[in-house]
C-alpha cells in the first residue's frame, strides 16, 4: 500500500549513504551527479531504497524507481516531495533532467518537454519562463545576417575581446549571451557588465540576458564541474538542441562563433559537438583561434589563477581596460573575506565565534561584504581615468555603499571603516595603474592615497572622530592623509616576509595591533586598555602560539575588547600586498 512507504532525506555527503545511493542508481544505469538535496523512498521499517531522486537548486536530477513498485505511484510521491522543496526555496518553476522512460510520469504532473534525446529528457512544469525568454530575444532581433556568441567571461579577457570584434566584423548583427551561472570568480551581474562595457562602441553588438536555457546549471551542470563523462555528452546534446530549436530562431541567427580551446577538455568537446550538430540545423559554426600573449593562449581561468596568486599586474595585462576595475574590486572583496575567515582572531568575528560583538556574526559579515562588492567596482571605475580623482564622487559612492551595507545588516555597522580605507585605496590604485603605465608601486600609491585623505572632509560625531579629538590619536582620515605610512613602511614588508608562514594573517594582525592606535578599542575600553593591548600583542607575537591567541580571544570577549581598526588594516594590508609588484 502507498502508506507503507516513507520518504527520507539522504545526506550523500556522508560516505556510507552516498555508496548506498550510488549502488541503487547504478542498477538503473544512472550515475549520481551533483545535487544539493537528495531523498529516497523505502518500505516502512526497512532501509531498502525503492525510489530516489535529488535536486540541484530548482532542477530534479538523478531520479530512479524500481520496476517492482511502479504501480504504487511512488514516482509521483517522490516528484511531488521534490517539487515542494523547490517551492520552499522560492524558485518560480521546477525543472527536471531525467531518462526518457520517466517522461510520461512528469507529463502527468503537468511538466512540458523542452528537449529530448535518446538518453535524456529536459522538462519544466511551466512553458511561461522559456516563452518569456524567447519573446525577449525576438524583440532584440534585427534584419540581416545574425550571429551568436555564448560566453562565460569569468572575467572578460583580451581573448574575449578579440573573438567579439572578429565576429562583429563578419555579421550584420552579433548577439552575445552571457552564461547566467558561474561556479567561481565573478558573478553574473559583473560578467554581463564587463561585456556591455567592452562592446559599447560596437554598434552592431547586442548583449542579451543570460538564462537557464543556455549552458546553465539546469541544462549543463557538469560544465561548471569541468567533468567529462557519459552524462556530459547527454547534457551537451540537450543544450545544443535548445539552442537550435529556440534561441537561434528567435534571434534569426545563422552562425555561432566560438573560440578554440587548447586547455579545457570539456569545452573542447562541446565545441566539437557544436560543429557536428549545428550545421544539421542550418547554423554555421566559426571557430576562432585563441589570442596568445607571450606564447600562451589568453584564458579567463588563467586570469583567475593570477588573481588567486595575488599577481595583480599579471592579471591586468590579460584583460581590457574596461575589465580592470572588476579585477581591482575582486582583490578588495577577497581581502575582506580573507580577514573575516582568519581564525582565531582576538575579540573579532571569525569562523569560531562572534568575538566581542553581540550584534554580528560570520554570516552577517559575509553578507555585508557581498553587498559592498558592486561599490568597490564603482570606486575602481572612478580611478580608471586620466582625469584627476574626484573626492566628491568617491565620497558619494561611499555614502551609497554604506547605506546599502546598513540595509543589508539591519543597521549594524559591519564594515564602515574598511569601506573607507579599502575604498579609497581601490580608487587610488586604479588611478595609479591607469596613469603610471600600469606601474603601481608603493611610492605612487601612498602619495595618491595621501592626496585623497588630505582632501577628505573631516567627520564629526563618529566614535572614531570623538576618540581622535579626546585622546589626540590618529584617526582613519589622518592615517589616510599620511598615506598609510606604517602600512607601506612596516606592515606590507612584514607580511611579505611571512609568505610561507601558515599563521601569516594572525601574526600580521598582532603586528598591527602592537602598533596601531585603534580607536575602536579606545572607544570601547579606554586609553589604558588600548596601551595594554599594544603591549600584549607584541609579547604574543614574540612568543606566538594558537593557544595563546585563543586565550587572548577569550580575554577580549570577557572585557568587550574588539580591535576593529586593526582588522580593517589587516584587510588593507592583504589588498595592498596583492596590488604591489613583488
């Protein structure tokens, strides 16, 4: 009977559970692909799996039902359960990627077939999203010979620029479709803006919206895993069928342009399948050789590696000027995230605890960083010019960023100090790069920061300003006006000397704490405590141990001490280290 079965979540991250699910799926000729939720149906009182299926965001995947229980309608029960999970996640529709043998089951639940091959079917429980997207594409279509480029642009490189310009010269209309999803690096909004800015002078280029119907995690999840297997080939077939059946006709496209792929096996296989499949549908494929720099093909993956390795100058050399502010902003965001993730940190929010803060935690801090990300791009764009930096524009962008931060955190000041120090540094570094032939050295950067700081209006009423006036210590604005002398003369060289130290960031924080007049500590605990923190930080640095750092954390929490200014300077040190050439 139907009631004699129960459905349970299967935590496939747990090895024994994963093995059990994999064995069940293998009996049905299915591999367990990437999922973020998985469930199975078993007889009551028995852990034998008779039906199972999972989700990746809004897409049902890896579903199988034993033939012996097909008349129990367990597939319907399983699918209904998964649909409820998707609905709770807030997605407007549910998609499914499954075997053709299950197509009728999903049709009975009001799913529509979007694409089908001999081995796989892609369905959705509403035609409206696809139809709306196709209608948007039709509205963009223009008369003449039209071509399409589907691009990830993570980030947009000189190679992408060459491909787009080549394609634009060979058609009347070129439509660029950016990938909606990306696994690492730059988000969709950033990648689409990179494309728009890089192509704004090409009058026959139109940048479309990305969608779940073109190389997405719904239709082509293994693309983002860079995994080549039997499933990959099925997903390629589905993706190309959707392109030929819906996307190309909507745009009137008769040619698709791609770049050659010397590195990535999966993309190379996709290109090969495109050359086989698209001409059968009347769509030509033009494969353009990659641009090379110093004898090596330019690639977005290499740019991401350079960013991860803190090689800003090398990364900048492989992208056009319009992309560089996004790269600069990425360094700032990464610096803030790295400071946040440093654990343990005395009195500060980290992965282990909330430090001396009752109003913030790790998740809130990360949300704050994410909210500030587009404003760091804007600040870098202000510096991406030969014109003098406008203090008013930088300040206005900072005000808007702070408002966004406070909306995100429900009024909690998570990163006001870091926004100021990293924000002006991002603008200054980008201006130096643009005006000193790509050479950002310590002297140039410090001078431009000092110029911004000296022209910055003095603030009144803030905690830092009150402490600076009362205790006669240097506040945030005056530190900037001095060009962050301690940072360039002591902290960055010290940080670089710790390059191979596994406790590099903790030691750097202690070094800063031993030197900085931290107005946050002054405000919370007073001058005497601030001086003791300097001394104890110096002692701990000389006799470093993680246990001692944890003990200091416990003591700071007990006495409500938070070296927030030092945390800001740690993030700034990490950023400047990435910006300056070794």
